[in-house]
């Protein structure tokens, strides 16, 4: 039996087009973006079926995971942090935002977001005390 070589015409162009258009969203995504917490829960319940999009995105995911891992190493965050549900929710929220997300500044993390978290925790505590 001879060696046969199959050439797929236009595969590079199609891959390049897919990589350019990953994460592009229209104006309706603002109103119809699913809740990240619900997406993570649904992902745990149902199995995952490979799609063409997932196959092409494998390399893009690999790079993103390397960057996340490097952030864990540089920030000296314990590896068990990746097992927390909130980590998956954070990743889903970033993915729903798409390319170009400006990360929060140190000030934003330290002041307004922390104040909001403290307020929400206080509200939950008072509701729990009432029960």
C-alpha cells in the first residue's frame, strides 16, 4: 500500500478566519449574556461534546491556560484556588466579556470592589441573623 497524502485546500485561511473572529460579539450580547454561575453549573452537569469550534480553539485555550498558570506562579496563589467554583465563574465572566478586558487596577480591587463585597457580606449576615 502506498503512502497517500491528503491536502485540505483553504485550511490555513479558514483557521486564520476563525482565530480572528473568536470572541467577537454583537450589541445584543449585552442583554442576552448568560449568568456565569449558571454556565459553570450547567457545564458540571452535562457532558462535553467536541465541536469544530472547540477543536480550533485548542491552541488558543492552551495559551490562555499557560498565562493563567504563570499568574498563579507570579502571584504565589495556592493551586487549590483553581478548584474553587468562584475561579470557574471568574473565567466564564472574562470569556463572556471577550477580548480587550481591561483588568481592574490595584485601587479598584482595594477600594470600590472591596467595599461592595463588604456591604454584600454585611447584608447577607443581617438576613441570616433575622432567620
